[in-house]
């Protein structure tokens, strides 16, 4: 899960987003290291380009995440 704050149009490349990220605390050490590499853009690919839109990383933490209680309603599906 990530939280972001930015002013302006991030897609027009005239601003940078400040973010904080939370990963599921059930991840083992190898998974945690992999997620950090992916979401900081160090693994390459799309996330490398996306990482260029990030200004300050305010924090990366691991927390219990439970999506079973998340209720999503899709209109027309």
C-alpha cells in the first residue's frame, strides 16, 4: 500500500510525489528485499520509470495488511 502527496500534474513531469509505502509484514527477508528493489526502481522495468516521479520517500515500513475486509464494488461487473 502506498500513500502519495504531490501538487501539480505528475504526468506532465512538473512535480515529484512524496510517498510512504507499507508492505505486508508476513513477507520474509528475501521478499522484503525484492519488494524494496522493485518499488524503488532498482530492479528496472516500468517501476524504474515510475520511480523517477518520486521526490521524497517519507518511509517504508512493514505492517499487517488484510484485504479480506476490503469491499470493492465495480459497476457493471
